[in-house]
């Protein structure tokens, strides 16, 4: 599965017998980053693909955890900014 960054996100190309079978565009930054780290030089193939397929539930859990941490971080930053605005007023 070759992957490359395009203007809209991460484009993943699924190959079957050397021909393009399907192309999807991933717009979620956390998922795109996790997929890019799974592959080597933008490609998930062979043993890496089998590992991803066999441990997909763990991969999903890691992505969900990263999304949650990102949301918590953003919420904390917004809450701190609101608190500082209230103190300054």
C-alpha cells in the first residue's frame, strides 16, 4: 500500500496484482501520521502489512488514544486561555 501526502491529506493506494485497486484519501492528521509511521518510506507491504492486519485492533486503539490526548490538550489550552482572560479582566 503506497502512501503519499497530497494537499487534502494522505492518499493511500491499494494495489492488486500490480494494478491500482482502490485509492482513499485520509484527512485525519492523527490517523495519517500513524499510518506513515507503520510503513517504511510511505509503503506498507509484506511483513509490515501482515503485522498491521493482525494487530489492527491495537492500531485502532493507539489512534483513538492519540485523538483523545489531542482533544484533551486542545481543551486544556482553551480552558487556560479563558482563565487567564478572566483573571486579566
